[in-house]
C-alpha cells in the first residue's frame, strides 16, 4: 500500500509541474458555464446583432427547464470537446515513461506492474473527476440562476453516473498509451473510439447494454426526467467489467514487453 501511495504522489507532483491541476479544472469550468450562458443569451445576442434577418430563433430555447440545459452540458460540452481534452491530457500517461526509460527504471524497483498501472489510473482519474465535477457544479449554479432549479439529488445522481463513464475514458486511454508509442496516434485512437461509443448510444438496446458511453445517457435522463433508468445499474456493472478487462490487457502488455525486471 505504501508503494501505491508513493506512485500516486509521484503522479500528482508531475501534474503540479505540468500545471495540469490548474488548467484542466479551469477548462471544464469554462465548458460548464458555456452551455447555460449561450443557451440563455444567444437569442438576445443574435437579435442585437441583426440576426433576426433570415434566421429563425426558436423561442423555446430560453424556456428550457434547468435539467434539460444541465443535461446538454454533459452531452454537448463534456462528451465532445471535454472528452477530447481528457484524451489529449492523458495520451502520454504511460507512453512518456516508456520513452524516457522511467517505466523500466520503476519496475526494477520492488513495484508490481498492477501497482504501477493502478497508481497511474487512480491519480489521473482523481484529477479528471475533480475537473469534471467542478465544471459540472459551475454549470449547475448558472443553470439554477438562469433557468429553473434542478433538484440537488438529481444533480448528484447524474454526476455519479457520469463519473463512471469518466473512469472508463481514463482506463481506455491508459491502455492505448501502453500499446502505442506515438502520442498523436494514442490521442487519435482514443478520441475516435470514445466519441464513436458516444455516437452509437441509442441505436440498439443490446449495444447500449455493453456500451460504457450509455452511462452518460443515463446521467442525462436523470436530469431530464428526474428518474433513474432501470438499466443504469446493470450498465454500470458492465462498465466496471470492461475496466477490469482493460486493466488486465494493460498489465499483460507491459509484462509481455519485458518492462518488468523479472
């Protein structure tokens, strides 16, 4: 356990040096407040700029309920630009250690491969979850101010569901960072696959059941309808199974590539 804590501390020290603990939360705060502000003020801005000429503005845009706007923050901001930013920020999570020889050095110490991987995923998940949560909370405050109030219990439930999806994003990007050596390829594969998962949500009940991106859809449904989908818990369990399989592949790949001293 002490070695695991040391690995997590090492990751956080590196995040501080890279200012990741500062810029990533700021980016998600910006994404979080963008959706309610744009949704509320865009018709007025277009009208002031003469946008009424040839442009039809849906009057129901500003009449949306708070839950709908907060759900669109997850779907339109976090699941698109936010997802890309997360993948790019973590594309070197293991690739950097492979390139500079740090991975080989660490594993010559009395450190297991699974402890190394777990330290990477836990530390990066904590900063990712914190960034998403603080951006989501900022959006929640603006939504309550500009639109109708969203029940706090709905907000928290949706956040918990969404953070399961974030854990999958972190785990998958870690696996891709382990397999490939080019950060550009790592970012491209991660972004294309994860956004692809999000796009196909809703096409089939079978696909949705095994698709981890469905957790984002369940989070949005809680905010819009105020009720939890009966399949949400099952989908969360399937997502956790996928994460365990990803950890297994990552562990096997590092061990098979002889990064371990054994």
